[in-house]
């Protein structure tokens, strides 16, 4: 049983998958930073300078303190129930950027796979021309005459 597990764990596919998961997690952190640190401030600037990631709708005041709240963190600290629209939009942007990046990587891999296959394909064999057939026939007749 240990031998079977060892064969399974050391197969190329399992190792490739593990590497992909680790790289994917690191890539996810990069995309999250891109969205929260670069894209969302630009969106905030375009919308009049508001911090878009801090946008929320108050559903119920907190038990500790009544609203209005200056920020999402203040609302959470007061125990308020909120609908976090800014965080949701940030996650949607994260997803779209990750999906776009994966699409580009897969597209590049697919085009890289197609090129060597097309280059390795043998050229179509053309039938001999009339001159080649005639010369072959003459050569064969000369061999017989000797």
C-alpha cells in the first residue's frame, strides 16, 4: 500500500498540480494587491475621491454604538450589520483579472503547442512530374540494355 501511495504522490501530474497551486496562491496575492492598491484608488479618484473599498450599506445599527459610521471598520467595531459593496466589487475585479491572466497564459500555451506540431508535419508528397517519370523509364531501359 505504501508503494502505491508513493507512485501516486510522485507522479508528474500530482507534482505539477502542487506547483500550480502554490504559484496560483502567490499569483492571487499579487492580483489582490493590484486591485486594492492600484485599481481601486483609480476608481476612487474617478468617482470623486471616495475610498471605494470602504463603501457599505448599513442594514442595522450596532449594539454598542448607533450610526452613522465613518468607515466600515467603525461599523464592524460597533457590531453593525452591513452590506459591503466595495469589498464585493473588489473581489469581482480580482476574479476578472485572475480569469484574464489565466486566459492569456492558456492561450499562449495552446499557441506554443500548435507551432511545433505544424512545423513537424511533413510536407505533402507531390507525385512525380511527367519529366521525372520519363527519365525514370529511360534509366530503367538503360539498366536492362546493359
